[in-house]
C-alpha cells in the first residue's frame, strides 16, 4: 500500500533542529517520489488546529482490511512538546488513526523509550520500511480539581522536574543561548537553581490497594517508559508496550544526599536508595494539597494543588 505523508513541522524544535531535519526529509521524499503535503506550525498550538482539520477531512483509522490504494499518514517533525500537542489533538477522535514521528527536539525521550531512531535519516527509513503501525501505551490523566483531562507520551511530573522545566522556560538567558545552539546550558543553570530552592511537600498516593502518605516529596513522576530529562533512566524497568504505569517518588533530603542520589541515578543504581520509591500499577492516584509546578511531556500545566488519576490506553504509532 502506498502512503501519502502529511507532515506537521515545528521548525523551532530543538533550537532550529526541526528546520534542518524537515529540509532533509522533504528532499528525500522528493527523491523517492513519495506524495506529501507539508504544514508548518506558525504559533504555539497551531499544530492542534492543523491536526484537527486533517482528521476531519483527510486522515483515516488504520485497519488490516483497508481497501485503498494510498493511505494518508500523519507524520510529526518536532520535539516531545509538539508530539504531546498532536496526541492530545487526536484524543477526541479515533484512537486507530496512526501517528508517525521524526524526533527533532532537544530531549527526544519518547523516541528513546519507543525505539525510534533519534537520527533524522534513520527515523525516516524506519517510517518507510514499516508496513503497519505498532501499538504503544500512553498515559491518560484526569485532574479532578481543575476538571482537566489529557494524555502524555513520556511522563507527568509534580515537583522538582516540573519546577526545572518552568525555570528553564522563564530563564532570561534561554533565548540568547538558543541562538547559539546552547539552550541546554539554560537547562543546566535551572537545575542548579531549583535543586537549592525546591522544598519537600506532602502527597498522598493510592496505588495497588495501598494508601500511602509522604511528608517530604521532592520529585513525583508518572511514566510509561524509562526516560525523562533528555535521556535520564529514571524508571529503567518501564516499558511503553505494557499497560503499566511506573511511578517514581524521591524524598527531599539534604544537598549532600541529593548529589549522591544524582550519582546513583547516573550509574542506574538509584532504585536501591531508601529515599527513592518505585511502584508499578495499571492505575494510580496522587493528591497534593500544596501548590507545586506540574508538567506533562515538558509542557507546564500550572502551579497548584492537584488530585490526579492516571491510567494507560493504547495508541497506534507508525515506525
């Protein structure tokens, strides 16, 4: 079956990596004479508008019994944030509409977890060779206080990691550093700043029939694959092909112990620490009464108290 590629491109992803990657892909599509239509995002949230219009007029759900000559395939070129927006735009429609992805961001944790090459040309070859989509699990979340629902491909974080993302986004140096492809330095500065200022906060966790309370949570992350923060294996045993949530909670300790935990994390020995708690479950609830920053796939959802319920659901990805 032939395919017509509908490319949704965020040229600003990865401090301009998206623009370079898009040109490579378009050149290769022209070389191999594959039909394609290109859409460039022009403002924050534009990808959602593009996808909704494509769903209404062009895209089709996948079936092994499809009897058509050309299948319309949606392909996203961007970072994890762009992918997050597209997945949520598709959420209200048929879950059998497959999604292709060529990672162009700075972190690309979804690609790491899913097994998609982070090299543009290799990811493109994976798309071309695939004859049918693969099923991966994504995180579904329902926040009852704000009555907010959504899905995440990487993770949802409360506390430290969300505060770091927020600090990096608000950094006065970020824009200047991005101009010289040094945006990661802004992220490093933000990590150092937040490590010294982030306080412990109380949370209640309902998991596997247990009702647990932690007085000094520092980092709370719900994930369905191993990575966060651009390749840090926070939950090494997580698998996006299984309908299981991995929940990680790290307690607030003194700075010496924090840096020791970071060393253990780099060595992938952190799960042995008594300050590191790991749970696996098909469902999960987290209640935090103290306002903390929250993110989903690196997109800040605000700073507030929360009552989150998490589960998983299958989605089709083409790679």
